[in-house]
C-alpha cells in the first residue's frame, strides 16, 4: 500500500510515524516544562515582582501549549485516519472499477468465444463441403484420366503398330514423347504401289485438342490412300497434302459456322521408292533432314535440309495454294529424319533457353553414323539432359529411317 503523508502547518509533509515522533517530542517537552514550572518554588523570588509575574504566565502558557499539542495530535491523527480511509475508499472504488472492467471483458471474451465456436462450426462445415467437393473432383479427374487414357489407346490403335512399321520401314527408330497422355503429334506409315509413304505431323495444340485434330488427320490420310488405291491413281507427297487440305476445309464448310477455325497441322510427307533409289518430299511448315556421306572416300557426313512450303494444313482459308514436290536420289545407308518442332523448341540448358534448330541439326549430324538403337538413346539422353527440371512444353516426335 502507498505510504500516507499529511501536511503539518502547511509546511511539512509527514508520515504517521513522523507525526507520532513529532508530537511525542513536543508533548514530552511541554509536559516536562509544565511539571517543572508548577513544582518550582517561586517564593524565594517573591521580592522580584517582574520575575514572579512572568513565571506565573509561563506556567499557564506551558500548560496551554501542552493541551494544544494534545489537541493537535488528535487533530492530526484524525486527519491521518481520514486520509487513510479515503485511500482505502479510492482503492475500493478502483478495485470495483477493475472488477467491472473484468466483468465486461469476461462478457466480451464469452461473446468472442461463442462467436469463435460458431465460426469453427462454419469452418468445419465448409471443410466438410470442400472435402466432399474434392472427392467429387477427384472422381471426375479419375474419370477424365481414364477417358483420356482410353483415348490414348484409341490414338495408338489409329497409328501404325510396331510390327507394321518394322515391316514397311525396315531399319528405323521412332522417338515419340507426348507432353500429355494423348498427343497432338502423330506419325503415319503406309504402302502404295510398292512405295513407302511416311508422314510426321504436329497438330494445333497438344493433349486432348491436339489429339482430336490428329485423329482427323489420320482418318483423312487413310481416306486419301484408300481412294487412290481404289481408283488406281498416282500419289505424290504434294498431291497428298493438297487433298488433305481440301478435306480439312471441307470439314469446316460442313460445320456451317461463322467463326473461322485455326485448327490444323504442320506435316512432312516422304514417298520412298527403294527400287529406283529415289524419294519424294513435300512439307507444310515441317522440314526433313537427309544425311549422306561425302563421295570423297572419307566417312564425313553431309546433312541436307529439305525446306517445306510455308502454308499449313488448316481449316482456315489462306487462299489457293498447291504444295511443291521435291524428288531426290539416295544411296543405301543414307539416313532420313522426319520430326516435329517439339525437340528444338524445348527450353532448358544452363540458361533456360530453347535448344533451337541449329543445335538440333548438329545433334542429328553427330549421331547419324551411330547404330539406330544408339541414336534413339542419344536423342532421349540429350532431350532429358537439356530439359532438366523444366516442364516439357510440347509433344516430341523424331523418326529416323535408314534408306
């Protein structure tokens, strides 16, 4: 408790202990003085009237001071008691105020606790709802994945089997790496008039949208070859591309839509005549590499890039265009590479940049003299090393054919 002090005569601020000492000292002094004055024999000084007069008044003054000190002591004591009482009352009021504040705070805490309980119940309900939605989404995702996986099986059935590819192409490798479960890339191989037709295409987008376009492309290519066989027609790569573009545009016109469709594909086609040792090439935005040996007696290799037309096979009308056809000779042992842009466009390396066509061309030239199995391994190693921890950005297809 704080020490109580009161003012004495408006000068001193004293505590209770100091007041007791103060009063006891003065009271003892005046009691002793009064006792002395009343017990002293002044008869011996009777002849001195002035002395006697002052002695009488000193006795009564000392007695009066003694009584005044007693009264003052009682007054100061009562004042101290009142101050102590006021302090107790103030502390009681303060405690009551604090109690009131505590009661209010307890009420607020209780209200907040109830509110928190309500919020917790709401959060629990929301959590249950979210979990239920997550379960539904997971079920839907599993259904979608199952459907896409089934679509992938359908797409793989539409593309030529390994047995068919091996029978028609002979020595070869296929590096086919879809970005998603289904692919926007596809390869197509067929026989026609004792010739080998091989095509590689990159459809608009990847995943499911690209896969839908790829199914259209495979179906149209099959129709073109079947029709040519039925009518005993001749087919060149350029003629196949012209017919494929017509069928894509016809599919759009049957839709009777006012919106222009940009879906389509980039594609390269080669028709190989092994008896005559020549092959024909036509391309819509996709090149082909022909790797051969120099005729200088050395084992140096030469890579020739066959450049395509800049018109894609699209549902959009770009105007009339006929694809150009190239006819080139080859020697047995030469390599022919058909590919999409997924490999050179992949980001990676130390700087996270694209591989680029020039580096892809150098890669092809560096592996072309290796056995086909090793070429496939080197391509896969290079792609995964270059990509590193980055995501694959597009479908990747590379076909190598030993002529």
